[in-house]
C-alpha cells in the first residue's frame, strides 16, 4: 500500500495586548488536509463492445453449438504519477443464469465452452425461452511497463480479493477465465509484476445454441457482459 506524503508548513504570529488585562488570551489554529491513495484506472484499449453483426439462422448447427470466430480485447491498467504497484483483476457475469455449457472451443486444449465455470451467458430466446449460448474469454498475452510476458500469467481462487500469492499458468494451456478467480500479470521470474502500466489480452469466443432451440420466426439479439474489477496491492 502506498501513502502519499502531505507536508504543510505554516507560521502563525498572534499578538494580544489589552491594557490592564489580568489573564493571557488564547486562540486556536486548525490545520487540515487529506491524504488520498494514488489514482489508478483501467480500460479496454480499443474498446470492449464486441459485435458479431448479423448471423443467419440457417448457419446455426442443427445438432450442436455453433462457435463464432474470436475477437480480442486488451485490458489495460495504469497508475498516475509514476506509481508502481501490483495489479489483479476478476470478472463477474450479471447474466450467469443464462449461460449454457456447450462444446470445446476449436483449437484450444481444455474445457473452454464446456466447463460451466468458464463461460458467460448470452441471454434467452424470447420465443422458445431457451438459453442462447455462452462466451469464453481466454488470456493470450500480457505486459508490464512495455515488457512482454507471453509465457505465463498468475491466478488464484478468491472470494475476498485480497490474495497476493498466485499460481503460474502457461498461456499455451488455453484456459478460459475461471469464475471466482483473480488474475495477475507476472514478471519474467513468474512473480506478480510491479509496474506502472499493465496489459492482458483475451480472445473472446461466443457460441450459439443449436438451431432448433432458437426461433427462426423473428430476429433474436444475443448479448452478454463480463464486468471486470481491478485491484492494486
């Protein structure tokens, strides 16, 4: 934890004179100030409003989920005034009840899309009342103060979001973000990086329910959200 230093210098001269006064007079000087944590902010470089546009119902698989092409987002966290610190983040799904476990994302090595703990919801069909599908976010690379680490990142299961020790995970494992976990950028010694600016890139893969579960009688928008929270320690 960093504490900003606030220095206040003041000189006060008070002179009281009263003819014939039997007692000295008094007055108070109140000194006030506020020390605040350094400001750090997070954003998605290039934005995070991902749009797959119009998808014909005829293109949906009749018997299994249809995985859409990936899009990439990059989370960036930066602190003001040259502050260096550690950073960790986690994500929450406000549409978790609509998440439908599906099939493994092609080209990945693990349960991305299949594991209910690694998916986010896309809403419900207004006619069939079936779940529309899911999306998975797979970390692919990271950096700290411009130093790239495309080898590994750190993760820990967390509910309090106060942990400072993280397990090392190889980016090549292709694990999707795991619900209830904190992630961090590691330095080249596989310890949480101390830096001013951090980035982590994530590939986002949506997949849609089989065609028989989604109405073809009207347009059906799908939409999901991952709410990111960033902490500094």
